[in-house]
C-alpha cells in the first residue's frame, strides 16, 4: 500500500499520463504526415502503459484532464508540434523524492523515467516541421525590424516630434527595409543551397519584418504624446522579443534567458543611442516640426 501523500502524487501522475495519451492520440489521428503520426502513436502507447502501471499501484481509475488536453492540442495545431509537445513535456509528473520511494515498491519506475527522457530527447526531435526550418528567416526579419526601426523611431521622436509624420516616415522606412531584407534573404538562401526554399525564406523574412513594423508604428497612429508613443513602441518591441524567444527556446531547446537578454539589450541600446542622435540633429539643424 502507498502512503497517503505518495498515493496522491501517483494519482496526479496517473491523471497526467492518461491526459497525454489522449493528446498524442488526438494529434496522431489529425496528422497528415505519416512519419509524425507513427511517432505520436508510439508516444500515446507509452503514456497508456505508464497510466496502467500507476493504476496498479493506486488501484483506481482516473479520467483525463479535459482542459489540459484541449489546451495542448490547440497549441500543437496552431504553433506546431515541436512547441506544443515540448512545452507539455516540461511538466514533471512526480517529484524526484517520490520516484525514489516508488523504486523501492517497483523497479518498473526506472523504465518510465527512461521513457520520459526518450520523449524529450529522441522521439520529439524526430518531428521535423517546416516552420522551424525557416525560423532563421523569421528571426532575421524580426531582429532587423526591432533593432533598426525601434532605433529609427526613437531618433524620429526627438528630431520630428510629430506623431503623424513619424508614423508616415517610419512606415515608408519599414516597408522599404522589409522588401530589401526579403530580397537579400532570397538571394542568400538561393546561393547557399540546402533544403530551404529561397522564395519561402524571403517571404518569411518579409512578413516578419512588416508585421513588426506595423506593431511598432501603431502607437504613433493612436496617440499624440510622442514620449508615450515611444514608451509603448519599446514595450511592444520587448513583448515581441519575449514571445518569439520563448517560442524558439521551447521548440528548439535553447536558452531562453540568454537569447532574450541579448536581443532585448541590443534593441533598447540602439533605441537609446538614436534617441540622443535625434535630439542632436534637431538642435544642429534647428528643426521645428
């Protein structure tokens, strides 16, 4: 018999296993990729085996967590299997001390630990999604737009001091730069060769750039206070960096903190430098707009 506190933890793990079995099964049935479907079915089978093992220990049937299942199925379908499933697998089923206690009761727990590691480090790595192949192109578009346009808008804010004009100038600058970046990425990918489609690479870069441009310029279209607009623009830039860095760090198993601080620091630093350059230019040329 399991002691009450340990049984409670095992029941929670048991519920988690049947929930993940349901998630993998549903995603497998909806997958149009045969290789992905086989991987998902294998994962679903392992989760069901784990559930049955825990059921033997607790002597109880438990139902799946409907909300968690819907949530991770939604994430996986919208943002990709790599992101949704790796985020899900980050959850720990049972604390380390509970595993140690279960080892005394049944040596089978060792296999479950190995299976969980296999999920994270082997099987999920076999899921090859197109969107991650072009992550570099998206990062290029986002990074250039965030660094260049945030800096430019900071400079425009001090030099021009008219939100309408700043929005128009920023929009023209951003769209022109996005076309240039998309063309550069197309040419670069074409010359490199490899699996990536040059046209898709260029399109991903251009879309990422243009989307970021509109988000950064939006405050200047909605408000009249130039400093409020600049503050919201920088906040929007940091939000974009946070969201995309988190996505990439989960989907590709990268260090989130390091990448976020690096990109955020670069964008804010460039904005600060251009802010004072804008002030200097305004004073030198005697602008009064």
